C-alpha cells in the first residue's frame, strides 16, 4: 500500500503499520519527505507537519493549534470530563484529516499531563483511536523535559555555559538545568544535568486559586505554592557570569508576555520566537498584566478570552522560577514539544548527514 493510502487508512481508524508504535522501514530522506508531530496537552492540541532543510532545521508545511482544555476540572475529579474529551476529539479529527491528506514519512503523536494524571486517560486514548484512527502515546515527564530542550536547542547562545529551560504547561511544568562544556553536543538534551517536573500548570493553578479576579495577594499565594514545589528540587547552584547564563521559556505564558511587551496588534510568531527580554522587562510585563482586570486581559490581542483566566497563573509559575534562578535575561521560545519530536525523528533518520547510508529509522516511539 502506498504511504499516502496508509495515512488515509490510519486517519479513518483502520489498522495500519503506519501507527506510531510500529514505524515503517524507510529509505534515505529526500527534500520532499514529510514528518509530523502532534502534542495533546492539558490545554492545547497542536500539530506540525514539516520537511527537513539545511542541517538542524526544517520548514513547516502545515500546522494546527486549538485550545481544548482537556484537563478542565481534572484536579478536582481526577478524571477527564465528557465535554473536555469531546473538544479534544473534535480537534484531533482535524489533525487526522491533515495527516491523511499528505504522504507522511514518519510521525509521532504524544499526550502529556492530562492523560498521565487522569484515571480515565488510557480509556480516552482508546476512544481517540477508535474515532480518529490516531494512536497517541502518553510520554513520561522526563521525556517531556528532554523534548522541550530538543525543540529549543537553536535558541541557546553560543556563549552560554549554563541554561535553565522551562516549559509551563497546562497541567505540569518541566524544568531542565543544562550545563555546556567546550565539547558541545549537537543534541542539547545530552547536556541536561538535572530536571524536574512540577505537578502544576496554568490550568491547575488557576482552578485552585481563581484565574479571573487575581489580586496581588492571590498572585503571591500562587507564587508561594510553586516555590514550595521548587524547594524540593535538589539542584546545585549554577556558577555563572553575566553573559554565560540565561533562562529560556517555552510556553504560552512567555510568548504572551513577549507579545504584550512588543504591543503587537495581533500575535506574530516571527517577532516573538527568539526574542530576548531583560529581567526588568519581564517584571514590568507581569506587573502590567496584574494591574488589568479580566476584561482588560481578554481584550488584549495577544491574550484573548481563551487565555485571560490562565495567564496570571502562568506568570506566577514564571516568577517562582525567576526567584529560584535569577537571571539578567530570558529568551522567549515559540516552540517546544512538537519541534523536539520533529528534530529527534529527523536526527534519528540521519536526514541532515552528508553521505549517509540508506537505513531504516531507529524507533523512538516507545
């Protein structure tokens, strides 16, 4: 069966060797080979389809992102709600259609904290496969942290000797401490020395403290809760100078702060991804958001009503991280797990190596 036909069958729920836990053997990648990565998180469903270009890079061919709030109410009930699952399945049907319309060489489809934590998470993914043909795997927290690092590797400055990279999610927040010696590996994840996953994200924290009407006292209470979690993370102090250490933030929280800082009339990834913010600029943006009421946050084009009740919870997590690892600057990443998945798959297939031999890919789906 042709690859395109395999993809179509998978999208409509028929059994196929194209499912991610059974990667099909492939020949050497060419410039038209397509890779796909899907990330179903606690708040968002995101898909990227891309093709490799010059070494270490790729061109996005198609993309999809929708806020589904899969983890809504999970903290209180321990289960995914019917409405939340319905929203996620609707989004995943769109992803399945996009995947079925292209000849995908290799894909990896992951689910994170909401499905990890919910007692009906596995059952929900069985429904996803039955109704969309997409077979998602629940990844563990360490894998999630490593993928976030892989996705942001090109944003680490050449002068950097240590970096703290964080990914503030909907239901969990991953933090990786990276120390880079002179023999810098092409895979930045190889330089992770310590990592942790905090069982808190923008959805769970806002549900516990209230995300619509956030006073300075409520905001400080959020920060203290996250600081208590970080206090349990055993990590040596990071020796650093003025220019050889920085933070990298990959999440809707930091990209929102960047968009507000730039006063964008509408969110523009090209202006946000890779942006440097000083410590003072981050503080100013957080203070500005805290001074706005819910309606004011919802009216901002870089926040909108979908994030207006979540953004201050994200800022509280960010503030706890900044207090633990003070830095004069932070780099903003509008990228993350999907980019890490794509980078890993392409690197495993050797698509960027000159003179590479034809060989099947090394499976990373388990």
